[in-house]
C-alpha cells in the first residue's frame, strides 16, 4: 500500500515551491474527501433532477459563499467567545488560532473535515432544498465543496513563498497578508473583498491602519490565557506574538 504523503509530515509554505504545494494539496485527505463528495453530490443532483432548477444553485452558491465566509471569519473565527468556553476552546484553536500563530504551517491552514463539512452543508443545502428540493440541495452542496477546494488552494497560494504572475492574484495575496501580519480586524475575504468594502473592513495599505498587537494571537494574549487557560494548555505554552520580520513581510506582500 502506498504511504500517505501527509502521514507524519508537516509542511512549511514559506519553504515550498508551487509544484510541491500542488502535490501536497492533491494528497491532503480533506481535499480528497471534498472532491469525492462533490462528485457524488453532483451525480445525485443530475440523476434525481426533473428540470433545470438545480443548475441555478451554481451561481447562487457562488454569490452566497463570500458573504457566508466573511460572516463566519469575522464574527466566529475572530470572535472571543469560543476560547472562553472549555468545550469550544479546542475547536477555536484548530480552526483558526493555530493558523494565525503560524500562518505558513500548511496542515492547520486547511480546514478540518469535522468543522468544514457541516458548515458547507448548513450554508448551501437549505438554499438548494428551497429552490429545487433534493436535487437542488445536492447541487448546492456539490457547488459549495468545489468552491471550498478553490478557496483552500487560493489560501495556500497567499501564504506560499511565490509571487503570482496575475496582478489580481498578487493583489489578493497582498490584502490577505495584511490581515495576517498588520491588522487582523480587516480584509476578511479570501478571493473577494467586496463584502469588506461594503461593511467597512477593507484596507488596501498598511499605512491606512495602525499595526495591531493581536495579528498572531487574535486577542488571546497572556492575560486572556491566564483567565481562560484551555487553548494555552493544548498549545503547550502561552500564545506568542509572532516571528521577527513579520511587519516587513506584510509590507512587501511576499
């Protein structure tokens, strides 16, 4: 049996090439699961559809997804209520805190199946069911999974030691790195920053905002860790403020 490329491995996006990322991405179990479920859901939608209405779910989900991601990212992943709960602290640590503590660590950049799949289902399937019943729900879920795969890869590129040729991709990367290395309370989008613009959380240059002391700990500093110790206990130590040179990296967008 061929050994899983991810078994016992940790990947640093700051040290990887684009071909290495593609191989790691394609062999990551969660990505493979999304792809498999997307094919199965699309097949169910095709074989159970009585008309064209399930096709409507493709543009609908693509329009809803950036809004759902923004709301989830801003109010849940960057919220402080999760780490203040002993029960939810491990969830928050896995789904976002670890990523901000070390933005180049690939295995915590990817979402966890046990949090991502239910979220995608809750965002997409009710819409599909309302519009086109079971075939619509299946089509919506399949579309959501495909978009998730795209988001995950785009997110990887934004942290990879790689400068995209596309001006649009370079700009997306610059904006996301500002979120990670300059001020975390802004630029919540991944591939689209339209909702950030509409809700006033967009900023295009580092000079537009004073640097935040919480870009790496999301507000879970040593004082908070003393009051709510569960994330620190799971991490094996207090939260860190971030590696040296982070400001320079954010300013350059590389």
